[in-house]
DNA sequence: CATGAATGAGAGTTCATTCAT
DNA sequence: GATGAATGAACTCTCATTCAT
């Protein structure tokens, strides 16, 4: 009876392992050729499977994409956390935000993914469940920033709002930079981000007085 | 002799009219079902044509999209201009920016379109020519804002940077709001925009001293 | 009443002139991009017309092609005639044949055209009338050769057969050379033609004894 | 463990069988309506498939064509080989060549196919790989003829050249006959081929002395 | 679990030709 | 005569997904 459970556990472990392998293949395909080339055929082929096999692990293509994005957000989260973990309180928030910006500059594809999946209503076939999961990830990413801001002395509510405001600024810069519009408009993403963050910190420091 | 010119002119007028009708059909299809459903077949059908007929008016699908976006930007431009044309100098910049925000809140599909087409040349089938044209439109949209900011006394360079920074903020807010993330994060787009613009104006007022 | 005839004649002359202009445009398009690119649109555009206009001069695309081929055969005919007009009787036949070969080496597109129009039963939309016309052209092209061969002393019947046999050899060489197979098989068209013609002349010289 | 291999083998066998069925359908379509009508849609329909299904068996239309031609060349090869395998050395070469001629007289469509596909790489969608394969087939078809000619005592080089010269003659006769020009010129393909081959054999016999 | 054949829908685009103006 | 819009049919090919094996 215990044997049966063990078998089930092992089976599940194997399943998870293979699922991870598929996700890894998807990651490779996606990083190599962008969303366009990340078709089920291609992912399956890269993973050493045939198309049908993927459906034992993912019910639809968008779910793979969601996992991809989830992983990306996890890594982003680690990056942001690390960046905002050290240094004196004044600089932590800015460092976290800057890490967010730098992450996407280094992973432009992941930005596309986010834009694709978070796009519009209906959100590209994402189930509410998946949507909730991704939201959780996003909140997790922002927490260290929010805490760092709160550490500057403002209330939690203000900190949350400032965090999201910064998020908006960062997303806007990334979006316009990725689409080449920033260059057309004669601005540098790095400058804009730097300025925004400096003012944010100044604002909060003043607010504290 | 004048008759020939008249005929040609009338013909051209008719052509333009039909082209506009096609664009209108595209707009309807697009607003009804998003970019996904805006296929040549669908547009043609909505316009009362067979697919091939569209190619007398547009050489490729992306050109229709580009016209769609161009029209949208034109209307956006008028909205922004009108909003930033009146009132005392202190409020003009903010009013222009807010009009930008409000426009896209009222035309969420146009935001999708912009995100799709402004993803850079090559990726989408935009010719450099079309890309340039759209860039021009965008710059035109921003000019009244930039001028209003410059009217607050800062130099042109600062005005341009502030304009783009505001654009980033607005785009970020719109993006996150459209994707439903803002709600998840417990923030209101209107608040964020309001706060950003207030601070921007304050910043510029201080800088002037 | 004479005036009416004159008008009709002038009209016909103009018609013929424009028809020639269209044919010329077709020739340019065809020589520039081969049969593939010689669409009605392209030809019309090159001729400064719109597609529909061509149908006042040619009832179908294949008729333009036929005229193209007819012109080509006319020029080929002149080339062959000139080549076989001079020199001593021994060499005339060979010279004519070689001119045939050289012509198509220099006008590979015309060979394609011939292959296209003379292909299979039904002959690509050619009317019997057009087919007869092209046959006449072909016979005209061969006549100087046939006469040169007959001039070597064999009977007319033999001369005709030898002419056609040579035509077959030349077409075969041209076909295989144009398709790149000759190179694959390690042979040179010029050599093959030279050898064939030398033997043909020898054969006829012997037969005369 | 052997079971898996068996399964794989059976699968492959089934695949091959179905592929052959598709090729057969293509053959039927092609023989019924020529190359023009041999579209993917038509072939799929004839084979009882939807168009997309064909792409599990052939990556592109030209690959089906290539297989069609390959099969045809294989059968041609067998015919030529058999014909040139028996009889005394004097007649073998001629018999092989005549078999070549007779084959295409009996399979006029295959001639069209060869003319279409052998028009060189690039022009048609043949990959270099396919082109090479078809070249190999062609060389294989010619080998028995070349050997029979060499068996008459001339050197290998001469044999190769004579073989290709004969090929040219045969192709020329077939081309002109298929296009109806031979009849117009008052000649019979059979006669021309017979005469050419007789002279070829005589030439080689003389050269041997 | 994995296969891979097959579906079914659809994509954008091209073309010769027709015909009202 | 000339326009050029419009047709209607065709084209190859791609895709996510399903399902019998």
C-alpha cells in the first residue's frame, strides 16, 4: 500500500521532470527565434518529442508560454531581490528598480512574452488560474522594492503606490525602447530611468521630513 | 481638356472614398474582434469585397494596419492639441498628457494596434517608409505637450526629455491597466497619472526658480 | 467616301502601332524576368497601359506570347538565312545550323518561350490559327538550311529529312544545355553541335559520290 | 525490446505505403490533367486527404514532382537496361536508345515532367539535393547505353560523348514530336531515330577498324 | 506515455480576365 | 480606346489540436 504511493510519487516526479524538460526546450526555441518560431512543433522537436506528446504536459500552447513567463518572472524576482538586499536604505529602492530595468534590457524576448500574454482582455487564452499565478509572481517581484521604499519612512500605502508608479515608468521605458521609439525621440532609456529613480528617492526623502 | 482632369480627379476621389470605406471596414472588424480577426478575408468581407479587391487599395495587410494606426494617431493628436491649447500655462502640459491617457482609455483597441505595429521594423511587415510616417505622427502628437512644457520656462532639451518621460509613464500606466495588472496591484490609473503629472509640473516650476 | 476609308486605314495603322508597342513592352519584361514575370499586369505597366487595355489588342495572354515567339522566330530566320547565304556550298548548311544554335545560346529566354508554347497537346491555349502561323515561321527558318543541304546534291526529300534531323539534334543540345544537364554529363554543347554537323556534311558528301 | 523495433518498422512501412499512395494519386492527377492541374489541393483530394496532410509526407510540392520524375526515370532505366542487355554487341546500343525513345512515346506526360523539373535549380523549387538525386538517376539511365557503345570498341570518352549526342537527338525528336512539330515538318520520329542510330552504329564500327 | 497522421481552418497573396464607366 | 476596380478562383503552406494506435 505504501508501495503504491511510492509508485505514484515517482510517477509524478518523472512527470514533473519531463515537463521541465519541455519547458526548457521551449525556452531555448523561444530565445533563439522569438515568439514567432515558438510553435508547438518546434518546441516538441527541440524537446525530442512529437507534437502530440506535449499535450500530456500542457493543455495548450499558451500554458507553456505562461510557464515560460512565470520562470522569467521568478528569475527577475531573484535579480530584483538581490539588488535591493544590500547597500544603505537610501539606495535600495533605486537599485531594485534599476535591476528590473536591466533585466529586461538583457532579456528583450521575455518582455515580448509578457506583452503577448498580458495583452488585452481575454489575455490570450490564459485561464483565470494561470492569470492569478502570474499575478502572484509579479507581486513577488515587486515586494522587495515596495519594502525598500517603505524602509525610507513613508507609509505602506504610499510605498505601494510609488512602487507601481515606478513599475509603470519602467515598463513604459522598456516598451518604447524595445520598439525603437525611444531612439526616434532622441532619448536614452538609461537616462530616463536614472532620472526617474533619483526623483523618486528625493521625493520620498522630502516626504519623510 | 479640363474634362480629362476632372475625370481623373473624380476617379481619384472615388478611389480615396472606397479606400476609406475599406479602412472603415477594417476598423469595424478590428474593433469587434481585435487584431487576430482582422484578416484580409474578414476585412474584405466586411467591406463587401472579395479578398483580391483589397489589393487595389492596399499593397499588403500591414499597410491597412498602418493606416488604421495613423488615423488613430491623428485623432489622438487632435485630442491632445485641443486639450493643451487652452488654460493657463501651468496646466496646459498636464492637460495634454491627461488627454493622451484618456484617449487610450477610451480606445483600448488602438493601444493594442500601437503595441503591435510599433514593435519595430522587420518584425512586423512595416516598410521603413511606413515606419517613418508613423514616427512622424507620434512626434506630431507629442509636440503640443513638449511646447507646453517648454512654455513653463525650462529649456527645449529638458522639455523634450520630460515629454518622453511622461510618455513612458503614460504608456506604462495604459499597458498595465489594459492588461488588468493595475487592478491586481490595487492601483488606479487615473490616480497614478494625476500624481505623476502634478509632480512633473511642480518639478518644472521649481526648476524655473 | 474616300475620306472614310482613309480614316479607317489610319485607325488601323494606329492600332497596329500600339499593338507593336505592347509587344515591345512584353519583350522587355520577358527578357528582364523570364516567363514567370511576364504577367499581363507587368506587360501593361511596362507599356504604359492598365491591364484591361491589352485586351483591345490581344484576346489573351498566350497570344502575346505567340507574337513574341513569332518575332523571335523571324529574327532567328534572318540570322540563319544570313549565315547560310555566303561561303562555299560545302559549309553553308553547317553555318546555317550553327547560327540556329548560336541564336538560342544568346537568347535563352526565347528557348523557354518556345518550350512553353510548343508544349504538349492543347499547346497552352494557342488557337489553331496561331499554331499554323508559328508552324509557318518555323518552316521559314528551316528553308535556307534545307536548301543548302539540297545544294550538296542529295534529293529534296533527303534534304528535308536531314534538316529536321539536324533540328532535333540542335533542340536536344539546347534543351539539355539550358537545363544544365549537359554540364552534369560532362559535355559541351558546342562540341556536340560541331561534331554532328561535321558528320552530317561528310555523310552528304559521301552520299553524293 | 524487439517489439519496439517491430513497431517502428511497421510504422515506417505504413508511412512508406501511404506516401506511395499519395504519389500514386499525384500520378493519376498528373496523367489526367498535366502538371497544371497537379496542385496540392487536387493531389490531396485525389488521395483522400486534406491539403495539409500531404506535408507529413512531402515537405513541398516540388518534392512530389521530383519523386514522380524519379519513379519515371527508374522505370525508364529498367526499360533501357533490359533492352540493351540482350542481343549481339552491334545492336545493344541501338536497342537501348530505341527503348529510351519508345518509353517516352508511351509516357508523354513524363516527358513534360522532365522538361519542367530539369529546367534547372532555382527556377523550379528543386533543392540542390533533389537536383543531384535526379541527375544521378539520369546518369544511371544512360550507363547501359554508354557501356554498350564502349563495347563496340571505342574508348570510354568517345562512348560518353556518343551517348550524350544520342540523348540529345532523342530528346530533340521527342520534344518536336510531342509538340506536334514533327508532323508539320512531314517527318516521323521513328524514322529519324532509326536513321540516327543506324548511323551511330556504323560510325562506331568504322572508327574501330 | 508517446506517436505522428490527420484535420480543419485559415493565412496572405497573385492572376487572367471582365466590364461599367 | 482606355481605365482600373472587381471578380473568382487559385495558389502553397502553417498551425494548434485531436485521437487511434
